[in-house]
C-alpha cells in the first residue's frame, strides 16, 4: 500500500468519525433544547412563536415530538 493510499484511508476514517461525533452532539443538544423548551413553557417563559412551533393541531405542546427526539 502506498503512502497516499494509507493517508486517504485515514482521512476517510477521520471524516466518518467527525460525522458520527457531529450527529451525536446534535442529538444531545436537541434533547437539551426540548427539555429547556418544556421547562420554559411550564413557567410561561417561552416566546409565542416557539409555543406555536411546538404545539400540534390538536393544541398539545410537545417539544420532544417537534424536535424528533425521545425522552431518556
């Protein structure tokens, strides 16, 4: 295997690890945001546009469903 082939393989592995770490961080932040939105809603501190965003047609507020995350 040439040096170039080895470096390209390493680059591909690093890029895959970066994408995986990015996806995990996004999921963690979305979950954190969903909890924060729920707490702010309970305290009537969530801005109206966000309340509307997280409220479905039936009038149910659910930041977890809107952000497509599951409660742990």
